[in-house]
C-alpha cells in the first residue's frame, strides 16, 4: 500500500494555527467533513477522541499519526496537517507535534490497516524527508515528497 492510495493534494493543509490537541481533532473532523463526503464530522471527532483515549498517537520527533475506523467509509482517507506552531500531543517522547498524518479507515473489521499505517510510518522515520516536509512551500510539493518512491 502506498500513501497515494489514500492521500490527495487537496487533503494537505499547511501552517494551520491550532491551540491544542482538542482543537486539532475538531479541525481535522471539520476538514474531513468538507473533503471526504462519507466522513461525517461528528463521527470523525468522536472516533479520533476515542482512539486518543486508548493512548496517544504522538509517535515522537514532532509527528503524530491519529487514526480511527469510521462507519460508512468505503476507502481509506488521509489528511496531512502541518501546524504553524507545535502543540502538545502527549507524544511518547514528550515533544510537541507540528506534523500529523490523520488516517480514516473503513469500519469493516476485515480491512487490515497495518499496511497503511506502515506506509505512513516508513516515510516519517526518514529525518531528511521530514525536514523537507517542514520546509515545503505548497501542498503539491508536500504531496510530491510523500508519494515519491
């Protein structure tokens, strides 16, 4: 599975100004509702909050990978947010987050999401790529970086 399978350039939002994790989740739900017709904002917000209660998806080094299963979704949907200012995300290393890749997963329990999470994690483990993502000027540039082989 590749990032291009569930991310489109219009679902990359740069330099978003947010106060905290709660506002991050609300804004993410709003954006998904606008960009992915099957993603109802209230359901997305509830699912992302529930997932965060299980344990933070802040993976360290300023990166978070929030994800949740969503009823009525028939395909994976990704959204990348680059924050204007890092926010506390209860990350495993205690550092604030400024890059977040949010993945919505079809609710069907037979759909394994490990391959999608692995594809995202592989990209964000590359420190050079992450540095370029933090400096990229446009969503198209970010998309190109994330989808390059």
